[in-house]
């Protein structure tokens, strides 16, 4: 058989280059927002300090990106539309050192294959610019032209030669929404760059370059400009460094929660990525801080050696893989939990301790940019009394070493009226329900019942996890009769009940002898404690909690301080100390807030002083 005959019989053909480019374009260019992303990333890689995005008909008719970057030579202007033409990498080793946003050399070729594209570019030292025009992958014109320094790329009639793709585009409102989301991501990643967005001759955004010396302040201002001033005010700064990676950015306060994940931004080496595993490390830290079904706001930047992250996973470069995802997850979760736990304490402290107070290296007084060790930082631990000392300090001259508080019992026992505070302190009990105290930034109002529930809940969880809770033996054991269903439930929960501190003996039938109870039970409650605990446990069953969490919640709710209980100053201070030592001090186990903070700014505004 001759080669000619073989060719005639062959069913496999090599596709024309124009057809192959159109097919490949589908991976890179999915909608007008994809064009905006690729062109703006090229502008950022070119060192632009000002970028303008111009749209017509939500990008279907026109997407134009103008920048003041370094520009290109005439040869590069012609070559950049060839597939796999790039200035970013030369060898396979360069893939391990990628710091630029683009590197695959596919974006411009893909865009040019499905649209009418005009490029104008000029370097600062060139006398004239250069213009390249391409339609459907075919070169139409390449000639000198007059243009400003930098590059302008105009993409018209996207998918004009692929009708099926054009028909699949959504409504202009939907496509414009995707473009705005892409624009916000790119503007967040580079606060030092100015961005302008124009749509149908209407200015949507004009973001000036942020010039503050502090990168954190530049990012905070950009967040406020993009999303509104309330976002900038309700964020918690994060800045931690390890030998493996650094994390910086902002976490939204719990009250800034949203119904969707649309306002969660992860950047790896300033590249926006979607990574559900790492997103979970952040969102799980907000557990019980925000209502179920809602999502926190955050903008986080991870910086690490490019050798530890693979960005060449997908043509859109929105997915990455790490060589130690588990380790990064642990570090990130520890950093976020630490920031959330310190959020309502650190901002109230003075910038530095006065001369009369020795400086401390405790974790609570360290400024940002601390170092933690892999695979994760341990939860914050502060010595009892330290929080009160800082929280209530008024003036440096008045600061005295705080006495070591006593351990708060499960039920704070009311003391007699004679045991009033010996001196005036900035702490009050309001209607025997709330604790009011002055803090550096204003006032802090604490719900004593919700706060004590949180303390008891975490204590019960620790006892259940360790399998050992302190027990007090009863002088006269109590014999209780239960229904068959409750008796069966006690049998099922017996190991957990013993871990909480119950000393129980089960007899045949429905009899249970209670010989010991947890050491923090209120006096006189021994007989009803187990009955009430089972009733609360059954009431929680519709929540589908684990048996441990259900028991911990039930114990906390059963034994927490009741509204109407009078507390002494010492008890109130101890309650606050133990609350801030909790891993999640801001909400009760059932999701009720434990505290409300009123800032001086808010008080001034309410009194008309703003």
C-alpha cells in the first residue's frame, strides 16, 4: 500500500490551526469577564500603575483595557498573538519560580481567535507606537501609529465567529456582574495601582492608587472603596509569618456575614485562587460566631516560595495545588482563630506599656507580624487576671498589678450585701443581667448568662475529650427512678456522664443511684441535676448534635448563671477573664452574642458629637 493510499484511507486528520485555536479558546475565554481578567493581568505584569477598563454592552460589543505599563516592541506586538508566545518563562525550571500572573502564552491567542482585536502599544523610549489588528485569528494590519506610552487592547464582538458560544452568554446584567466581580478581585490584589471601570460611558469605579506606607492600610482603604466604608471599619487585621509562608489581610467581623461566598477572597502570591479546602480553614474558625447558612467576609494573601505551589493546574490559573496542603490548613486555621480570639482585646490596648509597667512578651501584647511554627500555632493562652489588668486600665499612673482571680464556680454564688466593692472601679452589673465595663475604645456590655454558658460549654467539652471531670461525692447518695426510655438513654451516655464527673450506679429495672456529681454543681441541685440534664439533652436532639456536644450544651445551659443573680465585683471580673480565655468567646453555644461593644465613635454619633 502506497503512502498516498494510506493517507486516503486514514480517518484521523490534523485540525486546521484556526479551528484548533477556537476550540482551545473555550478553556481560557468563557465569557467577557475572562477577557477582562486576562488583559488586566497582562497590564499588571507589565508594571502598570493606572489601568482603565472600558465596556460596551457588558463586554459583548467591546472590552478595552488601557494601561501605562512598559509597552512592547513592534516585533513583540506581532508575536504576542501566537499561541504559547510568552515573555515569562524560558525553561522548565522557570515553572518553579513563577511570580507573574500570566505565563502560559495562551490568553491573547485565544481571545484573538474568537473576536476582533486591535492592539496599540508604545515603549517610553520609542518615537512612535505600533498597531496590530487581528480578526478571528487572522492578521489584518500591523503598522506604526500614534499612541500614548503603555498598551491598549480593544476586543470587539466577542464570539462573533462562534455563534453557539455567543448564544450561551447570559443577560447583560449577569455578564456585567461577573465583570465587576473580576474587577474587584484584581483591584484588591494591587491596592497600589489605580483602576477605572467604565460601562456604556458611565463611570462605575475610579480607584486612586493607595500610597500609604503600610501595605495593610493600603488594603484596608481599597476594601472600603470597593465595598463601602462599613467594610473597612468592621474588619480584623491579620499578619503572621512562618518559615514556610506568611499570611496577611483582613477578616470580617461576625456581624459582616453574608448569605453567599461571593465576598471571600484568597490570593496566593497575589494571584486570586479558589481553594475550597483552605476556605474551610477560615470559615470553620467562625463556627458559632455567625448564623448557620451564612458566610464570613475575608481578604487573605498567602505568600510562599513558588516551588511549594503549582499554578499550572488549569488554563484559567484559578486553581492551585500545594505540596503541603494539610500543613497550610493547620497554620491558616490557627492564625484565623487567634485573630478572631484577640479581636476584641488587642484594639483596646495602648500601643506600648507605660514606663511604670514592665513590658511583657505574652502573646496577647505582641504586635502583628509574629512568627509561629509549623504545622500550626497553639491556641492563645493568657494568664488569669491579665485580661482584666489591661482591659480596665485607665491611665498609666493608675495601673497596678491585678490580683490573681479565684476560679469561677459553675454557679456563681451570690454573696451578702456587706461584700460590696472596696473602691470605685469601672465595672457595673446592670439589672442583675448584664455586666457593663469601660474599655479603651468605649464600652463593653456582657450578657452574664450567655457568657457563663460559653465558659461551662468549653469546660465540659474539655472534660469529655480528656475523659476525666472532677467529681464531688455525696454524703447521702440519691436513688432516682427513670422511665424506660430515659434509663436506656443514661446507659447509652454512661461513659460521657462519668467523664463529666457523675458517679452513677445502674440497677436492674429503672433505678439509678447517684453517688457523685460534677464538682461545680449548685448546692441542693444534686437530685434534679441528672433529670434536668436528660430533659435538656432530649430537647437538643432535633439539632442533630453529636452526643458530646449535646451533653456539653445541656450542662452549660443547666448550670449557667441565671438572669437576676447578683454578682460581686470580683465575680464579674473573674467571669470576664474566663470568657476571654475561651476559644470562641463572642457567642454562647446556641449562637447568642455574649457581648456587645459600643465604640466612642458610636457614642459620639448618638449624642450628636460626630
